């Protein structure tokens, strides 16, 4: 990656904080409300002045928004839906596309933050979500983590937040002190979760024989909160140890740096002191 482009990305991220953004609106899918829709008109007003081009197209029966960024090789394709006669693009597809589409050699790509993430694609830097209408990037980050940890690049169904997680696993709250700024994204996963997902077909709910811990969240007030299946948790010190762990409840805790390189999220493995954590509360 060229140092000059990286420098421009860093500078752009610092400058974009005070700029305009696009708020999210809820999308009702199967009775579940997810703030995952971005109004196409607002996206165009935000990005066209930055040199981004838009086109509406249909591929394999799906209505898609083609988004082409300056100095990139290929376009991104976001699903479009109509709600109250207004056209919206699906926010989560942006993160998924960034880990699937080759944008060109030496094209820096970075996503940072939670409710109001800053996205950098080549020289284009912009922010999504507002204080009043934040986005919920859970599914997008979940896809990046899933692809990085178990090398599955098929996008799970939209309700993957429900399908990819075992609700029985989300009963104990673990809190870890960290030195990262607010909005830094962490993820935790057990081998049970990994093995169930590796076996599951694209369109089928994973079979969780026993609670399978998986969670993605952001730092708040110097702490990261994890929703896990047990009162005590053990963590691997690196990915190879996690992959070979005999205890399938062994967890891997990772921090996302924000960079997406070679179509994969860059991560750092974090091991709590003594490789353990204890729940502050279990329901």
C-alpha cells in the first residue's frame, strides 16, 4: 500500500468528523427492526461532490445500487429497497462488498467506529449515521469477523444476527478494561461457534449443539462488554492455538484495526490478563 495514499486516508479521517453524514432509518425484516437503510438521495448528495458515481441496475432479479468510487477498479453493489415510496440502500452491504470486491492494487480501505462509522475508500472519506439516527453496524462487522476467522466469504442471510448466534450463549456479561478510544471494535468467538458455522450451508441455521459464544461490540468508557455463555471464560493467545483447542469453549478475542487488506479485516489478537475473564453478571 502506498504511503502517500495511507497518509491521505488518515488525514481524511481526521477532517471528516465535522462533515455532513447520512442517518439511518429502520428496516423491518421478519418483524425485526434493524437501523440498516440509507436513503439513496442523501447518499448521492453526500458522495457525488466527492466524485462518486451512482447507477441503479438489476442483477439476477435483485434491484441494486451501483456505487463507483474515484481511483478504484470495480464498483460496489448495494441492495435497494423501497419503503414508503422512498429508495434506500442496505447499509450492511457496504461492509460486505469491501471484503468481497477487488477495488484495485494499493487502494486503501478502512472502516472505523460504531454508531457513526468513518469509511475510507481510496481518497474518498465519509461518515455514515448521525447522532439522532445512528447506524447499527453489527451485521457488517460480524461478516468481516466471520470471514477473517473461519474463511467463509459467503454472506449469511440478512437475519444472520439471529441465525449466526445462539441466544443461549448471551447470558453472562464480561467487561474488560482497554486503552482504546470509544468506538474501537472488538469481537469474541468460541470454537463451538466456528465449527457450527463451518458446517452450516449458506441458507441454513447453524446447529448449535451447545451454547456457542460469539459477540461483536465497541469500546465505551474504556471498557469492552462481551456477552458470553459462561461465568468464566478462557482465551487463546493466538489464532493457531484457538483453531487447535481441545476445549471447544476456548475463545479468541480480537480487535479490528479498521483496515481491510487483501479483502480481509486486519485484526489483533488480545489476551486478557492470565488468559481469563470473569462475568460481572449472569442472567
